[in-house]
C-alpha cells in the first residue's frame, strides 16, 4: 500500500475566509481534501462547494490541452493543438497588433476565479508580461472598490476590525451580508458572542439563511442603507447616547455631520427605506445602549450608484457611539488592506514604457464595442467568465463576437466566455500549483503548496506567461522569476517568510491580539475619523458623509416602467460562476428560480412554480417563480453565478447596466429595475 502524503494548501476562491486545507496524496493522486483543523479562524471546515473540489478537478469536461477555434465565435467548437502551435500563433498575433495599433490595443482581463498573489487576481499573474508590451491596464472594479473608497474617506483605509473580535461583541449587525452562504466561518465567533448574551441583527432586503438565524431582521429597499444608518444615528443622538468624549477626541467635523443626521429623523428614514419607523427607533436605541457593537458589511451592499457613500456613512456609526475604540466594536468590510504585500515589487509597473490607459472590467461591452484610439484588438481572459459575471451580457456577447478581436482564454472548463475564444489555454487548479493568499475576512496569510502534478498539459498562469515571453523573445529578466521568487518578493514587507508559511501552512499577521486597528488614531490626513472629508470634496463628492440614492431603484420614471428592484445574491451552491457546471451542485441548486413577495406575485397573476420572464430594456431571462415573503414587497430575488448556456441562454446580468457607482467606478448589480411577467 502506497504511503500517504498530506500537503497543506489554501482555498483560492472569492470568499472572505480563504480556508487553509489539507490534501491527501496517494500514488501521485489527490485522494482526499479536508479543512486544516489547526487554522484558528477556519478551524477545519470547508463549505459545501469546496468539499467537491477534487471531484471538480477530475470532471470529464476539464480542459486539458490547448485548443483553437474551428467554428463561429460563441459556438464553442475547437480542435486540439500543441503548446508550440498555440504560443506561436499568440506571439505572431500580438506582434502584428502591436506593430499596427500599439500595445494598448491589448487588454489583459483578470477575474476573481482565483485570488492568489502568484497565480490570481490579487497579484495579477502575468502583469509583468503585459507591462513590457505596454498593454492597457485592467481596472478591477467588479467587487468591492466603491465601498473601499468610501471607507477610506471616513477612516483612511478600507481595513476595519478583526472579524475574530466579533466574539467580544454584545450587539452584532450583519448588514447586507449572508455569512452562512458566503463566508460561514464568521458564524463561529458570532456563536461565541451569542453564548455570552450578544444580540444578532440582520439587515437585508431578503430573508437569507443568515437572517433566519438572527434575533432580528430588517428589510430595507436595495440601495437605501445609508439612509437607514442616518436614521439610526438620529435616534442615538436624540436620546443623548452619542459618545461625546470620543467625538471630541477622535473625530473631525462632528457638528456638520450632526446637522446631516438631523435631516434623517426615523419617519423620513422609514419613508426612504421601507423599514417600519418603530423598528428603526428600537434598533437605534439598542445600538445606543450596547457596547461593543460590531457591524459586518460586505460587498453586495455597495453595488449601486450610492455604494461608496453607503460604506462611508456606515463607518461613521461606530464613531458616533465610540465603538471604534473597543475590542469587538467597529465595522468589518475587508481585511485586505491590513496585509502589507509588496505590490510594487510584484507588479513591476516600472516595466511599462509609459503610463497606459485603464479599461474597466465592468464595462467590457463598452471596451470591446466603443473604445477607440486604439480599439481593443487582443483580449486575454484570465480566471474570469465575464459573459456570465459582468454587466450587460448581450453587449458583451456582441463585443466578443467581433471577428477582428483576437481572444485568448486561460481556463479549466468550457465556460460561456471560453466559447468565444480563438485560443483556449489549459490552466491548473489550486492543488496543482504554488500560490500565496490572504483572507479578506481574517488576518492570516495562507500558503498553497502544489500537491500533485497537473493533468494533461495544464500549466500555471505564471508558467504560461513565462513561455509566452520566451516565445516573443522578451529579455526582461524579471519575466522569468520563479513562483518561489515571486512569493519572496511579495512577502518581504510582511514580517512573514516563505519558509515559515511552507512549514506551518499559514501565519497571522504580526498584530496585537485582540486587534483594535484605530486605537492610536486613524490613517486619515487629520489622524481622526473624518465625518467631513476634504479629500472627498476634492474628488467631487459631498464633503459630509450622507446618503446617495441608487440610480435606477430610486428613479420614479424607471420604477413606473419596471416596478421591481432586482437582487441577485450569492448562491449557496456556487461561488460566482465556479462550480456552475458541477452536476451534483446543480442538482442541489435546482431550477433557475426568482422569488417574489406574495403581493407582487398576485398583482401579476403569478403562482408558485409558474414559468416567468424577468425583463427590462436591456434583455430578459426566464426562470421559475417562487412566491414567498422571504423577499420584501417591491423586490425580486435570484442568485448570481449561473452559467447562461446551462440556464436557457441568459442569467440576471443580462439586465444590469454598464454604469459606474459613485466611487471608484464600481459595479451596480443591485441597482437594476425589472418587470416580471408570466410566460
């Protein structure tokens, strides 16, 4: 019997938890995967999706060899070719495009299929190669940027409290987040807090798995959360429960912000949000009287035209109560900014011949159909499936169908996007390559050691671009750095070494425990929490934190045509589009469904189980209606991440506009109005 080897690794997916895992290898094959029980935050548990990782890696539709298109774009018809043929064709096309249009005609499009610092979107695997070519820069705008920018105006950083300190809170507000589906390890510190008497409140337009387990659930209209926060603060100030000593010593602009709070009495907040006034008053009083209060707010909350302002204003609430000073108090959005990765050393932007233009990943259709001087002539899609995951699906399809666009897709499976490729290159999966990760929901660096050899001819992203650089005759030495060298360069500012991570599998950042990030002040220009921000004013925003309405959701003319606000939240059975083709998880997810409130369903003659069409002027998809008060009136809810070609040809993103949020050019997935009709 062959000896078994246990190899430590890390889940690469777009989830706050970044689990440490252990792969058991026998005879060169990965035979078992389980969570690493030694990790203090993830504690050995994997989610229902990742538990099927090895099954996914061995799936019969895995792409194992380079492919060349033989049919029309979008048909998904390919022939197998060699790596030499693929690299030569790519190199020839890139040389021709650069000669005729310049390097900016090339767009490297990274997605969140892996968050790794070596292979994935955090480190922009292959960025050095594209810098040398002078390619356009890729603006990572799809996930969290609006909220990050808003938080920076208030606290100076998007990094908030350590989620592990939720165990110390006496009141926990889960605001626009569903951790029992997306990041379930946070529930453990929440349970620890509950055992000590903590009260848990969920704020979400949908009664999610998490909301069902909370002590209290408030359901605001999408995009109105900042108005709700201001209403809660109005109650706190009206009762005289603000922390006046903290406000005087640690904040800037309190008098002006207090005037803003006065504009949102509970009655007005109730009118805007649809939350009963009595509920706003009761929760405001509870917050005012409960220390510490911890707020968890994640990315879905800020995907609308006022998303940056929303997080900016939510971060003010712990300033009013003084919770930022307390272990277990404050707000957690993303811990990313706590990690001092040496991005300058990793990205090497100095290799670019000049500062090139930036193209937004949430405006892919626009970039392919409307951008000129130069037009995009070559598109590299890396760990992304934008046909399924980016706004305005039909427009993206039109752009990808251009015969003069040369598209290369690095992929593991035949996604809707891969169907449009000219060349498909087979990519490794996480347990087949080396990578470095950080959690954006905890404070641990996590190492991923390759456990097995890649199947077929699959290559890591880094090796793909090393080979392509060599084929193009590029002489910049750093293009050929090994994965270990890249990891060492990334880590050299962290106080953590490759040797330590390889030995232990993970390491907490060298920070106090418990960690109170702003105990000694805020990284703002004033060193204080800024209710009033001159930087915000200079960028064209209101200098005083406040409420910026959603665009479509708050537009009465749009509402008259399309009376329902669409929410497409994370599925329990896929992560973005990853696992969207797994037969067992598709079976568990069931039919493509949309949920309507009984009053909205009755007004349209829709019954539970009816086939319906969800539509607006950008497109439509069909699904099965589920009639339930799990959604509030005026909202229709579904899930993101379904593959269009496995769901009747479209998913919810066919309805979403290519518009920017208020800050950072973020996405507006939850700022969409639709109508639902029975088929």
